[in-house]
C-alpha cells in the first residue's frame, strides 16, 4: 500500500513539474516578446531596419512561421536545447514584428488590454485545468473557426473594411478563449502521459503562448483607439 502511495506521489510531482515548466516557459516567451517589442518601438534605427525594408519585415514573418511549423512537426526529433533555442528565437522575432502596436495604440490602451487579456487567460486556463468535462469535441469546431478567421483576415487585407475587421476581432476573442480552455485540458492530459518531458513542455508553452498573443491582439483591436 505504501509503495502504491509513493508511486502516486511521484506521478503527481512529475505532472506538477511538467505544468510548472510549461507556464514558466510561456512566461519567459511573453516577457521576451514584450521587452523586444518595447525596445524596437523606441529605437528609430531598429524601426527603420525592420519596417523600412519590406524584404526584412516579410523575412521575419516567414522565419516565425518556419520556426512554429518546424517545432510542431519535428518536436520529437529535436534536441531539447534546440527546441528551447527555437522557441526563444521565435519569441524574440515575434516581439520585433509586434512592435508596430506601439505605433497604432496608446501605451495606456496596450497596458489595460494586457491586464484584461491576462485575467481572461487565467480564468480560461484554470477552467480547462479543473473541469471534468471532456472538451475533445470542441477541437474540430475551434479549428474551423480559426481557419475562418485566417481566411476572413486575408480577404479583409484587400477589402479594408473596418466593420469586417471588428467582426473578425469579436469572433477571434471567442475562438481563442475556447482554444485556451481546450489547449489547457490537452496540456493536463499531456502532463499525465509525459510527466516532466522537457520538449513536451516547450511545445505546450508555445501553444499557450500563441493563444495568449492572439487573444491579446484581438482584444487590442476591440479596445484600442489611436495613440494619445
């Protein structure tokens, strides 16, 4: 009986270690992104380099996409150190490209939206972690919603409709709120199956990082006005 209890305690400890690792890496990624975005936004030289040359800007965008797809497709084959380096590089590049928000919105709006997003994310993530309801069926529905947002956003690049943009943002908030809950529950199941697997923690951190960033951007479009 004591042996079973000790094994159960080790399993619980491994699961907790995995989850803490995921959220710690997510926090590291968000901190890096925020720092780099602020630094670039306050450097005329960096702004000129990144946004003064479309080749560099789009090169950064494609580099970000390449890092995400590589991590998602090859996470099992990558060394842990490589996965960590790619995740950190992605957070840095994303911060550089997201620095434009400081040109589009006031700092007070960015700050208040960040706290609103953080509170929403915490509540949704806690629900996903604690709920006994199986959310697997939500996956395909949320994926279709995400695809719809991407298609509508591409179309709106040509249409330039403020009403469509706002509608996309409201739908986007609902989709990424759902994805936060869904991905957190997946994270909990992954923790039970993988324990303190380092590469799994990096992938989990990237998933929640993307949920947070996209939720933040959708909320910023809704709450944001011009610069003060």
